C-alpha cells in the first residue's frame, strides 16, 4: 500500500495565509513561490517546518548559504512596514521639496509665456515694417469687419435667449 500524498503547499497557504511572500527576500508572486521543508524531510509537513521561499532563496537554503535558523527567525518575526521610508511623499521635508519644485515649474512656464508674447510682438512689428500703408489699412479694415461680425453674432444670441 502506497502512503497517502499530503499537499504541504495547501497546509502552508492555510497557516501562513497573511504572509505569502518569500520570508528571506520578500518576493511575492504566489505562483512562483515554493514551500521549503526546513528540516529537509519532505514527510514532516507540520506548519512549523514549512516556509515560503522564492526559487533562488530555496536553493540557497538547500545548500546551506541561508541557515534554517535565519529562515525561521525571518518567517516568525512581525512584519512592520515603515511607509515613511518607502514613500517619497511621506514627510514634511518631501512636502516642502515638492512645493519648491512645483513653484519652479510654474515660474519656468510663466517666463516662457512672457518670452513667447515678447517674440510675437517683435515679429509683428517686423512684419508691419515691411508692409506698405495700403496693406496696413487693409489689415485694419479686416480686423474691424471681424469685430463687427462678432458683435452681431453676440447680439443675435442674446435676442434668442431673451
């Protein structure tokens, strides 16, 4: 009679359901993680003898580069995440830095807008210097006509609303 096969992965998933990551390096893709038997005996499937390891850490454990004591200690320690160390925008210093960067960004684009307006004005003046008086008068008349059309359109819209 063959011995009954035990699914030690399910045992480990059930026992360590809130800590499914490599206990040594923190790798967390469940499909890739392996369950290591810490004493090397595959028949000993108690949760205390099992730990989740990534393939690399599992191989290092098997060849004694990572000790069993280290794996047990890292598996059983409380996992405390200090978000201020992990997040760039967590503290008052980073908030001040962010404000300075945003201010510099706005200033940069404000100055670029001023420079663009100045360049347009200079180009317009250069173009006007090249025009004859009759061409200048024609442009002025076109501008007056466009303004007149806009006013008429606005008046019509107001009549339709009222």
